[in-house]
C-alpha cells in the first residue's frame, strides 16, 4: 500500500476513522493505493458543528479579505502541481498529461474566485430624493459538494474556491474511488490560511450522500455524477427544502457534415471520444454522419488505432467499469453494428492487472440500440448514418440528455443553424469538448442538469449566495 489510510478532515485537522474502510485501487495496475473510511453520520455531524462555529467569523470578513486566502492557495496549487497531477494519474487512471490539464483547470477556477470581489460589488441607486436602494450578496451558511471519480481535482474546484470565497463553509464528499486528491486539497487550504472549520472533507459511500441530503444544517448542495443519482439527490434534498444543483450524465452528439476538414475533424473527434478514457460527461458518444463522410470515418479509425492503452490512453476506473463498457460493445455488435476498431482485451505490458479499454469505433449503429441511447462512459464512438442535417438535429434533440453537441463543418450558416436549434447547454463548432472557459459557466440542459444556473462562472454566484436588498432614507 503506497499511501497511509485516508482520513477525514474537519475542525482544522485530519481525523482517522475507527470503523470500516474500503480499499482504494489504482486503475493503472490494480494495486492497492490506500484505504478510505466509510464514515458514519456522526462524522458528518462533527464537521457541521465545526462549520457552524467557523461561519460567523469567516462570513464576517470582507470578500477581499477572503479572496486573499485563495491568492495564497493558487500559489500552493502551482507549487504542488506535479504532485497533484500524479495523484490524479494514480487514483483515477488517466494519463499524467491529462492529470496536469485537470490541475491547470483547478487553478483557472481558483483565479476566477480571486476575481469575485470585483464581480460582487453590488448595485446602488438613489431611487428618489434622499432614498437609496442597494443590493449585496450574502452567503448561505453551511453548504456541501458531492463530487465524482472522473475529475478528482477539477470538479471539486468547480465549487470549493467559489463557495468559500463567497463566505460559506463547505463540506466536500469526494468519490470513495478517488479520495487522495481531496485530502491534499484540504492540506493546501489549511496552509493557505483558511480558518479551521471552514472546509471539511468527509469520506464515505452513498450513506454519507444520503445524510448530506437530509442534514438540517446544510443549506445547499452541488452534485456531479450520473443522471439517475443526480435525480435522486435533487428529489431527496429539495424535499428537505435545500437549494440543489445536480449535474448528471450525457449522450453527446457530433454532427459531421461532408464539408468538414477531414484531418482536423477526425483528430478532434477521437480526442473527444478517447480523452480521459471517455470518462467525462463532455465526451463524444454518437457521431451523426450526414451523407457521405466515409473519408472522415476512415481517418477517425486511423487516429483511434494510434491511441495506445497505457501510453496516450488512460485506464477506466475499475474492473466493473471495464466489463460494463466491453459489454456495451459486444451487445452492439450482436445487434448488427459494424466493429471498425475493437478496443476490448487491452492489457498493456507491465500493467496486466489494470483496467483498460482501447479506443473503439462502431459503425452502422441504429438509434434504437442500447449503445445509442445510454451513457457508456468509456472510449467508444458510435456512428449513426443520417441523410441530412434535419435528421441529425431530430436525433440530437430526441435525446433526454442535453449536455453538449458539436457540429463539424466549414459552412458558417450551417453551423449557426445547428447552434440555434440543438437542445444542449454547451455547443461546439469544430470543437469536440466544448467546455466553456471562465468566466463562462459549465452546465447542461434537460436530464443533464437538475436545478437552475451553472456550477461555475458568473451564475454560480447566485447559487452560493442570497441577495439582501437595503433601502435607506435619512431625514
């Protein structure tokens, strides 16, 4: 075991848990990295008590004072950049370069949080003679963030710096499959000067998620994960009158037209499909081939074969995930799909016990097939042939999801029409992973999001605060 047992963090210190633990396996080679606690609800209560004690002083600071902690924290993220990237690589299985990209994104969001003093200045207006109205944003209190395994550094930072800089106290519940990065995050925030109790990390399984949804002192929850669980969290927590933003899964469509740039489109599509081993809600899932695009399909297959598991293609999170993804591929083949590139059975030398699926391309997938309807969450591209742009849009808009959609074309008018009509919250034009950069917010539509607003960017301010309106008259 490379690392000591994972501890919970609350009240300004790390606490071992005297109870059941779960092995943390590295997807790279199947080795046990550490053991993480399956915490009890009493640990969550202790974190909430510590947050209650810390909230008055932390929220009483000016936002400029709070932002100074995150200037310090940004420097520490840069100092420990390689260590954090390697932690992500080891516990998630993505490539080291992908780990570095994830930490870079965490730094970018922290920089956005440092700008919040300028973005929350409020409004003031003299509404009549001697009468002034103004608005200020105030924190909610204790809030929580429940995050998934696929981005153990980036996704927690969608909430941590923003919610804390705005004056809240936050409890993070990371995935039990990737708990190590969260522990180091807590250590760096403490070093940056964050007061004890303001930030907590509670490790555990779904029992802690359920407890967070029901905890009487937690005012708001952000969640990122699969759509079925996002729905459950949203329903359970809103029934307790909590504010909730729950981001779910996706089935993203790439509309490829014959006039697309062949080399650029093919490389970009494969990067979208296989990057992070396809374990991201912005990954390419279904390619809608409009008319004759065989030259692009041929180039996609060549690019997919250059994705080598264990080198430029990372592992999937677990053996169960590997088996599930390979099951989708086998079932699609049995239903009549044509297997152009088969990624099953990948066993990189020296990592034979790891969990790998190679880049896979399936052609002649039909819309009614399971692989065309459900989120695979692996490096698999399904190609569905359509006759024209209208059919492509009809299929895209028929999906219950609405995270992302992309069009590949050289025609600006065609691109504008698809951008206007596609039912998704994030649209790409010749961009396979259309993730907005700060200050533009991340958030999908339909069954990819439950709640209002985006989890990052300007609209996140409204989620983590409430507005106080003050009217003043002096005689």
